[in-house]
């Protein structure tokens, strides 16, 4: 029996407040971990990404994400970091076979459906097939606990982790 791995990915992108219609969000941080089928961490990837369209981070973005201008100013651009991430995935046993051997896990729909898709288009990189199907941890969390915060908003990843003790438990129960 083939044991799946989990690629848990979190992307951060440039942002403004209030939102500006002509603003091109760019990925400025990629954080990812690979877990085995027993939820043991195999490997970790964390890199800042240098934005090129709007290289100066907005005060709102700096405050919200706690990423400094220096973090991104000295980083590689997205095509370089993406290539490094693919090499890391391959060296960790992902992307080695015809059939996808891992479940992509994200914190909501924006990471793959918006940030990665937009960044690939902006960087003239083909959107990866492995990112077309993913498991949305926020949806699973809401399904398991049938709840939102009192203000109707969804929980952040740290709030989910706090409430569950280990947010990945949701996936372990679903896929094992």
C-alpha cells in the first residue's frame, strides 16, 4: 500500500489596505513542510521572495505579515525560489512518480487559487498540476467543529492549532 505524504504550504503575498483595484499581489514568502502518513515532519522549506512589480511593501503589509522590507529586498525572485522549492520537493520524495504521491494542504483557498495562480502568470511559469487539487484546512476545521468565530470570520491557522491542539489531526483522521 502506497503511503501518501502531506505537503502543507502557506504563502504570503503583498497587500494594501484599503484594497487597490490596480494592485498586483506578489508572493513574498513560501513556507512549507512535508509530513509522512503518520504526520511526522520529514522536511521544511521557508524562503522569502523578492517582489518585482511592487518592491516596496505597504505599511499595512509590513504590520499584518510581520515581514520586513530587508527580508524581501535581499531575497531571490519568485522563479528562483519556485525552482528551489521544486528541487526540495523532489529531494524529499515528491514529484518522483507519474501519480501524485502527496496531498497538498493549504490554509484556505487563496494560496493556490489566487496567490500561486496569479504569481505563475505574472512570472510566466506554467501553473503546476500538483497544485490544482488541494485540501483546504479551514474547510475541514469548520466541518469538524461546525463553528466560526463569534464575528462570523474563519479561524487563523494559529487559532485552529490552538483549538485542536494539532490541526493536522483533521487530515490524519480523514486520510488514514
